[in-house]
């Protein structure tokens, strides 16, 4: 029997992945620039933004997970060439994510003061005042974040990754430009930074919804105000999105708990760990883009009934991810010392940071890829609960508990954080590799 053609050519894969990778890198770099600009307002401002953003990350990751639930269903229907159901699932994804975001905005505005006081405790009055202002504007932006995430995910489901990338580039430029004007020209402080972010997020939502109306694509969504809830479809979207949302939220909560433990080590360790976190994020951000693209590829392959293609692309993109990761780690390691110098780090903090980056550069290429990239493909197959249980278990048992034990009982410094992290990655990678090899992840029925 003649072998069937692959569903995605190398050219199609490049067109799919490159814009996502560029968008992930841009968002990470612009986020760093944004933080640096706010830091010029003063310590109370940067502290407030940092504290509020710890809440924002939780919410944004929840929206991203819900959007991914809709994406998985859309990709599988598109794989079946069932454009009618793909359109229906896209409409329901937009409806439910908007409804949830409006509820969160309402609760956030009503309980703003008690929520911030409960989470952050007794902080300085200036920090709390700035937090209240920043939180007010960022809460207003939640529905627009949700709509953009859902719309961008729908575009990616139909292999259009260039559109979201262009929107993201323009939005980031607007945000940075708005910060410069409102902070440095009009001296609006934290309010200026927050308003600039709000405007850029409104822009993203409006443009992505406008682009979704066009006929030239398989999924075209119009008459937004006439969308009515479909209980069965919403239940399927939530069944895929909620476990991923729980997984992302648990990851962020664990990260906050670890930061709390590191804070007991003193200013030098805190500064070293903060800079190490930034550089570790940069050397993995681009590879995460490959995982996001993998969801589209695997979803369409399984929707088309081609399990062989799903396995083929999982293997192919895992190999690509590994090579790409090695290159990213090498680049960040080469830039590590100049970054610590530009950042004005004290010699002891810089040395601590460079030691941790050295071990990250050695260990991360060995164990990180199987711990993260296969999970994206498995989620696209509907294997979301297994991914959630595995990730939450390894994160709390190894990343958090081992880290706390090494710091508080064994008296280790911030390197304990990375020993816990390396252990988490290793165990998770082994579990996901075994799951991938068993092919049980393909036994779920999504559509």
C-alpha cells in the first residue's frame, strides 16, 4: 500500500511555529522592559506592580488554559474538515471565556481592598495605595485579555499564527510607548503604566475579534451579540480547559511559595534568585512556542484519524525542541555575565547567579524537553487530567518540598531551588516519556 502523505510539510511547520516563537520571545522581552520602566517611578511602584502581577499571572494563565480547551476542540474538528462544528466550538469558547472574565472583574472590583489586604498583609501604605490603583486598571483589562487569548487560539487552531504575532507586536509597542508618555511626560506613575496596559489589551481584543469575522478562513465568527450558550459544548471546553488551568495555577502558587522560602535567605540570595529566574525564563520561552504549535499539529492529525501522524510530529518537534533548547541555553549562558553587570548586581549576588546559570545550562538540555513539550501534544489529544495530576504532584513533592527541606533543614542557599527544579523536571520527563511510549494518551475521544 502506498504510504500516505504527511499532513504538514516542513514549510507549513515553519510558517506555523516561527511566528509563535517570535511572539513568545517578544512578550518576554517586552515584559522585562516594562518592569524596568516602572522601576523608575520608585520602590513603592515597582513593589506594587510586582505584587499585583503575582495575581494577574494566575488569572491570565487560567484564561490561557480555557482558551486552549476551545483550541483543542477546534483543531480536531478542522482535522475532520467539519467547519460547521469548528465554528460552533469557537463561538462557545468566546462566550464562556467572556462570561467567566466578566464575573472575575465584578468580584475583583467589589472585593479589591480586602483581597489585596488578605494576600499581601501589612505592606507599607504607599505600596498598598499603588497596588489598589494598579489592580483597578488591570482588573478592567481581564475581559480583553480573555477575548484576545480565545481569538488568538482560534487563529492558531487553523494554522494562522502570523496574525496573533503581528497584533502582539503592535500591542507591545503601544504599551511601551504609552508607558513612556504617561510615566515620563505626564508623571502618572503606576496609573500611567496600568492605563497603557489596559489600552493595549483593548486594542488586541478589538483587532482579533474583527479579524475573526473575515470569510477567507475556515473559522469565521460574526454576530457576537447573538451567541447563545450551548451547555454540551461548554462542558466539553471546560473539561479540557479546567485541568490545564488548575495545573498552571498550581505552578504559579508553588512558585510564590518558593519565593517566600528564598526570602528568608537575605537580600543577596533574593537578588541572585530573581535574576536567575529571568534568565532561565528567557532560555526556555522560545521552546514553549514549539509546544503551543504542537497542539495544533497533533489536534488536526487526530481529528483526521491519523494517529500515526500525531506520533510522527510529536517525535519530530521534540527533536527540534531539544536542538533549539541547547542553542537558547548556550546563548543565555554567554550573555549571563554581561547581564549581571548591566543590571548593577553586587559581586556576591552576581557570582551566586552565574553559578546557578552554569548548572541550569548543563542540566536543562538533559531533562527539560521531555518534561514539558510532550505534554502539549497529549493535551491536544484530550489527555489533560493525566498531565494535570503528574505536573501538580511532581511540582509540589520535588520542586517545593525538596526545595524547602534543603533550605530550612540542610541550610543550603538558593541553589536548593534549582536542585528541586531539576528533580521535578527529571521525574516529570520520565513519566511523560513512558506515557508517550504507551500511546494511552491517544485513547481519549474529544469530538
